[in-house]
C-alpha cells in the first residue's frame, strides 16, 4: 500500500524536482521502502488515517542526512492526499509523529517547495514555541532548508497515526 502512496507523492514532488522520471513500468519506484521493514529500529513508516480513510503517510528515520549524531530523527517523506489538505491533517500527523518518537529532529525541505516550507515552519514553530534553528544546504534545483528542533512526548491527540504494518 505504501508503495502506491509513494507514487502519488513522488508525482506531486515532480513539480519541484523536474528531473524525476518514470521507469519503464510507469512507476517512479522507491528503492528504500523495503528497509522500513528490515530495519525497524531505525526506520518508521506510518499511514495517516482520517475518519477511517487513508489520508497520507509518513516515513521517518533515526539518523539524518543533515546531522552527524546518528540518533537524530529525520522526516524522510511526508504526504497528505490532496483531498485532505488545508484541513489540519498534516499538522496533526506531524505532531503525533514527534510525540510518538520524542527527541532531536530534522526536517529537510526544498526551497522550491514553497507550500511545504510554509507548512513546516508554521508547524515546527507551533510545536516548539519558536525553539528551532534553520539552516541552508546546497541542493538541486533549489537549496534545502533544514529545520532542527526537539520534541517531547505529549498526551495523545485525536487523529490516528497507525504504524504500517
Ligand atoms: C505540505 C503538506 C504535507 C501540508 O499538509 P496539509 O494537511 O495540507 O497541512 P495543514 O492543513 O495541516 O496546514 C497547516 C498550516 O500549514 C500552512 N500550509 C499548509 N500548506 C500550505 C501551502 N500549500 N501554502 C502555504 N501554507 C501552507 C498553513 O499555515 C496551514 O494552516 P491554514 O490552512 O490554517 O492556513 C501537503 O501539502 C503535501 O502533502 N504536499 C505534497 C508533498 C510534500 O510537499 N510533502 C512535504 C515534503 S518536505
């Protein structure tokens, strides 16, 4: 199921990263997906559900490409289906993620993905009360913004973030 959702996500991101090409089978593919089952202590896959329906997914890793400390957590991929956007689903899913896996986090977002950048800045600032740092890293076709912050375990909220499987 996650493989199918990744196709929708990557297609969306091909607006930002025009170099993304389909394979001969008509799929983008996501080579690292099997690692989310073979390395369960360092890779975490979640389905976001809204009223019982699939509304998106989250992939997170322990170990971030933007941090030297191997324990720093990273949002690898994050997707809300178009049907559910701008209704707070993404914000709630992100907060549930950071509660579920408390600790030091990085979020990496392309400067070309203006909507996602506004989303992450707002959600992380809301979670931390502004206690975040932001840095720029080289990237193609746009630089990356890296948001770094720390999350605490909090009381569970109402949305459902089901780990898959
Ligand atoms: C980015 C994304 C996850 C946001 O999910 P969402 O469920 O729509 O976000 P929310 O409804 O929780 O938004 C919370 C706030 O973030 C900001 N925000 C969200 N999307 C935004 C956009 N496209 N443009 C500007 N601000 C945005 C707004 O302040 C919003 O609050 P408001 O709707 O009351 O104004 C979703 O658009 C998505 O999946 N995009 C495609 C994949 C992607 O880019 N993923 C991130 C990769 S780094």
